C-alpha cells in the first residue's frame, strides 16, 4: 500500500565519487511525515557520505535533495538546517567550554546582534525538554555532561531550530540499554508531533524495534527497501552484507593457568573517563575472555592497564605468576602481551610510516631489527613481507605508506605484528570495528586460532553479539567495576544488559 | 573549499608547484626592485652575480651558508620530533660564548683547544634547549614562547659579559671579547681559499644527521614521536626521553654555528655575531622539507640570496631588506606549494 | 625604601598605564585569534608593520586617527594572509606565523629604507597628546597617575571591554569561542568555521598592529628598528597567563607593565647602579617565562587551538 502521508524529504540519484571510489551510487528514497525510516548498512556502505551531502559538507556529483518539495542548493552547510532538517551526529558537535544553552544558541541569531537572548532561550529549552522527555540542566557546562546528556543536547539543538526532520547517526552506540529506551520514547513523542526521523544504524534489533521502514545500503547503493513489519533480523542481515552471515562457532575451550591476574586492582581516572575500581580478573590460557559494556565505562582503563600504558594504583597485579613491579608498554611487550589497540589509526599505526616501519614499531629496539642502535632495515623488511604474506595484507608493497591501506588491511598488519611474536596474552580491543565482513571473519578466526594455540585472549567489544559468539567467559563493566565471569551460554543478552546498566554490582559486592 | 588527498601526485605536480613557488618569489622580488626604482632584471642579475658570479662571491656565499647549515639542521632535527625550537639564536650564542671562554681562558694548545671548544659549545647549546624541553614535558609549557624569549635573555647575558668580565681590554671600549689565539682557529678548508673548516664540519654534520635519521633507532624514534606520539607511546617508545635527546642534539647543532663563526671566521665574540642565523635556520629547514641533506642546499641558496642582495644593494639603490622579504615569501609560498603537491583543493 | 617611594609616585602609575597600552592591544588581538583556534605567531612582525605604517602615514601628512586606521588595515592585511594560509589550507600555524613575522618585519624595514633613504636619525611626528579630562585630570595624585594619558591608552582599555562584551555577550562571540573549542559545533549549526577563524585572525592582527602603532604614535613619536623588541612574544605569554580571558589578560598586562616600570626606575637608584643594566632589561622576558610556568598547571587552553578544520571529515 503506498504511503499517502506527505513526503518531507526526498533524495534522488545521489552520486558521489572520491577518485576511483564511488561512495554513493544513484541513491534515492523518500521520507514521509511522521515516519521513522531506518538507514541500515555496514561501515563504508556510504551512510556518512550521504549525510555529508545532505548537509552540504560535500557536493554531490549528481542527484538532488528536496525538503518539503523545495530543492536544496548543493554545498551550502546552512541550507538543510534552515529548511528544517536537524542532525544528531555520532561524534557530538558540542563545544565543551560552553553551557547547554549557549551550545543550542550557536548560529541561531544574526552574528552581529547584541545580546544572546538567554532568558527566552532558557524558557523554550525548558518547554522542549518537558515535551520530549529530554532532561538536561540548561546552565551546565557541556564538558561536565555524560554522553547520554550530550545526546539530549544534540536533539534539543535540532528541536530548538524547529526541525521537522531529525536524523540520528548511530545514536545508541554510546548509550546504556536504559538510555536507549528513553531515546526511543523521545523519538515516539517526536513522531507523534509530526516530525519525521531517519535512524542510521547497523544494529539490527534496534532497527526492528524503532523503525517503520528500512532502507539497506551496501557498497554505496540501495540494496533493498522493506517495511519493518514484513521482515526480520536475518533477512535484514543478509541484505546488509549480501550473503548469509556466519557467526563464528568456536569449539569448546580448554582453559589453562591464569596468565594475567588482577586482584582488587584500581587505576586512576583519566579526565572524564573512569579508572578501574577494585577489579579482579584472571585471563586464562586457551580461553577468550569477553568484556561487554557500554563504551566509556572503564574498558579503556582495563585496556590501558593490560597494554602497559597505565600501572595499577592499588591492588595486586600478576603476569605469568609473578607480581608486576615496573609496568610500561615495553614491559608488557616483554611479558608477552600482544596488543590490538582500539583505534588503529591513532594508536595502532603511524600513517606516514611505511608498512615496514610500522611492522617493527614494537620490536625495533631488539635484534634482528637493530643492533647497538643501528637499524637493520633488511631484517625489518623481511619481517614486514612475512606478515603481508601470512596475514593476507593487500598493499602496494612493504615500502608503501600505511595510510594508503584500507582499514581491514591495516588491521591485518597490526594483528600480524601482535601475533607474530607468539604472545601468551592477547588484548583485542574492538578488533573488528569498522571492518568489512571478509576482514572481520578473518580477524575473528585468527583470534580463535590463537586461543586454541594456548593464548589468553581478552576481547573488548561494544557489540554484544560479537562478545556472545566468541567469548568462553563474559565479564561486564560498568563505571569501572567488573562483574563476575559468566561462562558461555549462561546469560542472555537481556541479562547482560542489566549488568551493563550497572544493576548487578551492588548484590555481587 | 575543501582539501582532498592526492594519491599519486604526478611528477609535474611534485616539481611544478615548488618551481611555481620560486617563481612567485622572483616576481615579488622584481616588484620590490621596481618599487625602489631599479630595473628588476638588472637587480636580479646583480644578486645572482653577487652570490655566485665570482670565486670570491661563491666562497663568501659558502662562508655565509656555514652557520645556516648548522642552525638549519638544528631546526630540522627538532621539528621532525615536533619540538618547536625557535631558539637556535640563543643556542648559537651559548656555543659562541663557550668557544670564547674555552679558547681564551684555558690556554690550551691548538690541537686540544679546537675539539675542547667544540665540545663545550655543544654542551652549552644542548643545555640551553634542555630547559624549554623539560618545561614542555613536565609542565606543558609551550616551547615556542620559551625558546623565543630565551633568545632575548641570552643576548642580554652576552651583552652583560661583553661589557663586564669578558670585555677585551684592547678593544678600545667596544663591547667585544678578546680574540681566541691563532692556533685555536679553524684552518682553511683548502689552502689559499677563503673558506674555513667550519663548512667542512657543517657538511659532516649534515651527513651524520641524515645517517642518524635513516639508519639508527634514535632517528626512527624521533620520526615516530614527531608523526604520532600516541602510537609511539603505545608501541613502547620512550617518548619523553626521545624528546630530550632530540633537544640535546638540536641545541648542540645550533651551538656549532656559534663555534664555527667564532673559531672559523670572526675570532672573537661580539653582539652582532649572528644577524639572525637562528631565525633564518627555520626558513632553511622548512625549504629543505626538514631533510638534512636538503638543508645544505637550501642554506647555500638562502645564503646566496643574502650575500647577493648585499652586494647588489651597494651597486644599485635597493635596500638589502629585499633579501629578507624574498626569503619570507619563499618560505610561505613553498610550504603552500608542498601542501598542494599532497592535497588538491576541491569545491564541496 | 626606594621601592616604596617609587610605588607611591604618581608618575610610576602613569608609566604603568603607558607601558601596558601596546601590550593590551596586542594581547587582546592574540586572544581573539587563539579563542577562535589559531595561534598567531605573526604578532611580533605585525606589531612592527603597524608601528611603521601608522607612523609613516602621519609623517606623510595624514592625521593621527587616519594614521591609526592605516596601521589597523595593515595589520588586517597580514592577518588575512595568515588566515588564508592557516585556516582553509591548514598549514602549520608555527611556520606560517614565523613567516608572517619575517615578512611583516622586513616589509616595514624595506619600506622605511625606500621612503627615507638618506636619513641617519628617523624623523619625528607630532604624536598623540595626553587628554585633559575635566575634573578627573585635576584630581590630586590620581589625576596624574591615571587621567593624564593619551587617547590611545584609553582606547586600549576600551578595547578590553569591547572584546569581553563581544566574546561573552554576542552571538558572534559565542560562535568564535565555539570555533576554538570544537569547530564542528559551529559548522553543524550552519556557520562557516573558515569565515569565523579568518575574521578573528584579521581582527586580532588589526589590534596587534594598533599595539605597534602605539609605540610610534604615542610612546616614542618616531620609528626605529628593533623597537618592538619581543613585545609580541611577551603578549603570547600574557594570553596564557590570562587563561584566555580578556579581564585576566588585562591584569596580566598591568602586572607586567608594573614590573617593567619598576625596573626602569630601580635602574636609576643607587641600588640599581651596582647591577648591570642588562639584568633589568631581562626582567620582562624572564617574567614572561615565569608566568607561563606558573599558569601551566591550570591553563584552560582552547581545545582546538592549532588544529586545522577540514569540512566533512569528523
């Protein structure tokens, strides 16, 4: 049955090329009044590019955007905003030094006008907060807000400008299940008031829960469009990746001795990020320990501890049965910790270094890569070429800069660098985030193989499905605290969600 | 407008844009000459002749390039590690001061005095930069401002010493130090030519820095820390120690400029020993894209511009500051040109 | 107690205001740039250019106020170049800033040599004269200490108020402060980060040039080489000392000028005669370093300072 509600936003034939890559290929769809449309796709499917075109940050090579029947001029960042389209970005666009009210007010008045009209603004913000269930203190400095509150400010920004279309880019990535529910409630209120919503996500159950209709993007094209009521998670997943999704099904683990042990370990907080609060954990040989939790709840602190960036401020910390005295990245490497960092661009590699230079980043100071301070580039190159071959890194060669590689190939080099040293302990922090399906399964298979080879693997991920599929034992983190370990198959996602919201800890403690 | 990376820049792009930057510089210089009422072509010709038109001119250029190679290397080494050493001027004077102190006060015989002066100079220059480096690492104090301010302080210290304890009693009241003995001077590089061993030393320094950068773990560490300190720290590179080592190396190199000027050219210390060699070193290093061997070429180029402009200004009535402007224009247009070899400007 | 005598003299306080004035202009200029996210190391050279341009304009027959305008425009022109290179092109703010300083300084010297080829001592102009404010200027002590300054000094103080008002009380200031903290917050609200940053650098550079012009048009009445003598670098330290706030930066400039005025006077006392004058001249630079060290722990640096912004990549 055709949707008879008026069309508020219409994209037609949007095409955008970057060099030889076609990021958007003739994408078109319409959004109706009062509708929640989910835009589903893997990383790199072209969602972000499409939004950048809609908001005038990029100019499309072809295609048109219409809001309420009016064509938007291309390449003008203010145009979509003025036409009533508001966007909540995945990375918040808030200035931490300003208050909530000030952030909402940026760009809402002519620049040269005197006075900010704070009083009226405050009243309107209060009304909007009430109407849409968006509780936030208008005079709080944004720097002091939690991520959930920041997101509410972002939504208020759009509503304050009378947005009729609200676009949310991966809005739940940073939320607890409870906050996610509150967000969905807000969206329902917005739709009831005649707003239309585009919900960008790659989380299938959320798409199923919140949307009326789903558009699936794959490799920059619309791969399918379907009413949410007429589909299910499996069919959506298939449309998204173009093939049946195979979740790894590792054989039963045979856990051995604890290779790294934390007993009531605490670490200092870093900025707004919590430190560890009296965490006890044993990473056992031949076992994948999964760490679930909403991002920013201390996973970073645990990763920093395991990788050597931070030393414990309290508690007992043992590696291979010996108490750790001096702890640093180099000490961790020497103790046999292989590390796959969360951010492969910022932490895992040096963009302007060649593959060879990146391959020896952790080992350059020891033979055969250097002797008495002199580098042996021949040995380094041989090492890089071995990783390239063994880990299937697609690249122009070992002397190419690593910035030319795709995320997946970059991750394979980092994986190879970590695994080549046959580490006893492996830290895998978000190892498959942003990878396409091929690279993703490759990395997961390698981690399972390392486990079967007797390594203790710590897997940190925000993707609960990944944790459930791969882990032999699962811990949940919340505000720096760690839950007890739950063996494979003993907890449902919903039960883990309760822990993620911080609700099991008081009983456990 | 937006910048978009260019994946495989064509040779035309990589060579053409820097050449265009040089062309812009020449055009600006021509306009300036015209403003002074001189014929642009004649002026440029005179500059070229003054810089390299005769054996004497060429040697003068090389002599002038010598301190610039040292300060250029100092800046190149530091900037590679993103240590913004704008204080090569102060380090140069620290080196010159130690050269004079060791050369005049200890009474060492020549063969011992020369290495002793050089070592003392390196030590002093390294220490002068160590302070700002430690303040940066320990307290997060921006080294740009501290190194800049130290330039002024160092010059006042020198001035104080030259009017006080270091004043040459035979100097007829001028604020200058006594000369270092003849046998403690750097010999001529080639007998009969007015070019001292400082130039040879500068070439050796350039090659050494180049080898350090590409062949040693320190060079690898410096580059890693400069390109991505976060990744370097994660990989176990001792970031702070690397920055301190870089500071010592950089300060020492700049100090050698002072050593070479005193021991090779001037023989004593005055307040006008350096007409801003430390600052010009920044231009030299940037024009060389921080490449140690490139520093030699760009130092000779910049020295040529200054020497040539000096001689031109005596012949034609164009102020010598035309050289300073041209060098600044060359710097700005070159960094822009280099950027445009890697990125293209796109609309939207 | 010589120090006490100095502190109790009205002329000392008058000198403090006089010494502070150029610093206030330039510090406000630098503060605007940095608040928008751009470190402007062109400050030293732009002050030289402003000092020359304003003075030259007056010497060439323009009035004092038109001369000041010429200085302002000169500064803005160099600011435009700085902004163009560092904002849309995102070039290193260190390198471009130092390049602008070299370019502006040598341009001023070149123009000076061109216009006055033969002179040995620079000609003088009739500078701004102290303004007599009825009532206030006649007050005992305070009249001489605070109310016998030239119009430019009062303008400097007015500038602080104007900068504070614009930063904290107008939509423009809001956008500017956001641009220095998180430029995408500005872009997402439909404003151009590029325009705001270039505008801030131009306006800030204009103020720096006025700071330079104060030297030739109010303090010394003629132009000579090296007259700015590191004042620009000191102003960068003052911005840090003032924690990027106009009011605190003003306090910093006054404190600084106080020490400077004090050391000048101490040089002439019997105590000062025993100490080499260079020690006194070092005081401003050493104080600046000290200020940076003291403030390092609790500095609220604009988060996006020195970070170029390229539209679209977040």
